[in-house]
C-alpha cells in the first residue's frame, strides 16, 4: 500500500483507518508574526498596526496558548468557524513537538483564526485563536533526522469549494524571521511545558480579506518533508511507509469547516502523547494482557529523550515495538541501542532518543561501533 492510498482510505466516507492526531499533545502553543507577509497582513487588518512591526523586529517572539488536547482535531475531521467573526481563515504551519524541552519531531498544523476579532483589537487574540475545533495536527510525525533542515520546507495551503480550487498559497520556512530552535528556546523559558507539547511556528500564507471560509470548504495543508522514519507506537504503519523513504508531499491533511456554537462540545479523550491511529470502531488505545496502561504525561526537563546523555525513558520503552516486525525490543544501555532479535537489527539511541530508521540500524552480526 502506498502512502497516497493509505491517506485516501482515511478520508471521510472511505473504509480505511480512522486517523488520530500523531500525538496526544497535552498543550499546543503557537507563535505569531514570524513571517514578513504575516506582519503585513495583520498591519492591514488592525487599527493598531505598529505593534505587529514591533513584535516582528523584537528579540522576544509572540507566543500564545492555542489548544488543549481535548480541542485538538484529527486529520480529515471538521474544524470550526466562529459564528461571531465575518473573516475566518486557516493558517498552514510547520509544527514541532517537544520532549524534555527539546524538539523531537515535526508535523503539519492548522491554526484556525478569526481575523475579524483579532483585527478589532489585539487583546482579543485569545478569542480569535482559542475556540471549539480551532486546532489540528497531522497526519504524521517526522524525526529531526528525517526532516533535515526544518528551515527549508515548503508549506502549501489549498482550499476547495464545491469541488473546485478556491484558494492556493505557498510559503517556505526559510522565510521565517526566527527559526524553530529559537522559538523552542523561548517556549520553555520559565515555562515547564509537559512532554509532547507541540508548537506551531507561524504562517506566511493568508487568504485575502475578500475570502472567508464557509461550511463545507475543504482545507488541505501540505509540507515537503521526507518520510521514512517510524514514530513510537505507530510502527504498524511501517508497511505503508516502507516504499515512501524520501517521498515528498505526503504530509497532507484535509478538513471541512463547520460553524460552531458557544455550547458545542469538542469531545476528545485522554491518553499518552504518542498515539497510534485507530481502526474504525476501535478505541485509540490498546489495553488488556500484554499492553500496559497509558503512561502519565511527564512534565519538565527530567530524564528521557532530549536530556543530553540520558537513557531512554522507561515509559517509552513500554510502547515501542520493532519496525516491520512489531516485535519486542531489548534496550542495551551500555551500547545505547534498541535490539530487535526478530529483525536482526540494533537501532541507535542518541541523547535518549531512539532512531527507528532501518538505514541507521546495525545488523546484529556486524561489530558494534
């Protein structure tokens, strides 16, 4: 099965898997005015344009809280349009995932925004950004090793209406005023975010003022990340991704906007921030004999991936399985490797982060470095 076939089967009305967000992010943050185009658009809509130029040129970036896990929408799910805003748009963004305060992965994000409300008064930003079904991530998570330079990625937005393309825009993360590492550093300054916290990095693509979303539109967000890595607790996807190493434009997801009322519930469920996609009618978490209960979210900068020289977090070891084999892994602490006896491979562990890539693995019959 190709990645395109896999994603096509996950779309509404098909009979494939039901995709969940690639992580159960306990918190989602966002950064604003990180692109010149974003600054100009916000100046044009605002009665106080000077503040956007000041934050664009400032040392401190604009950061705001975007979503809790319960508000997070999955790929192909509905996203919300506020009924009290006349101009509503999606904002396609590169998002990074943190563990121990450091970046451990990247995905796509859609930061739904009520531009009328923000333009009326910058202090209304929380209402323009945080509401029912206002955030989505997915469908996949790529490791830093897979992505390479996160400041060389195209991010594309396509909006379809009545089966026809109504808007298309593209930017590149090379145009960001501040890079991902800089933003991650500011995110955790005096702010111990839970592991799995995800941050959107801003948008450089905004539809014009005469365009606003309507119910039934289809929003697609794409980045040109390379895929080929396997993320924790999603290794059953290895078969679908096996032929996709180096393939571009597969991080795409779509949504249909719906108007949300103040009383509309968002649903959602708790769980670990690494989460496997679920089959239709099945729960998002496995339980019972052989499957440990979901680990509790870990806060702060303790042991685990991202903490320099640290061991693999034992909770992560409980949910990791061998790529392709789906079999158990043995942690060799001395060699800093995860051993798959079934595959005959040893996967390296670097700074507490398992690198679950076949190209990085050592055959067990080969001498360890």
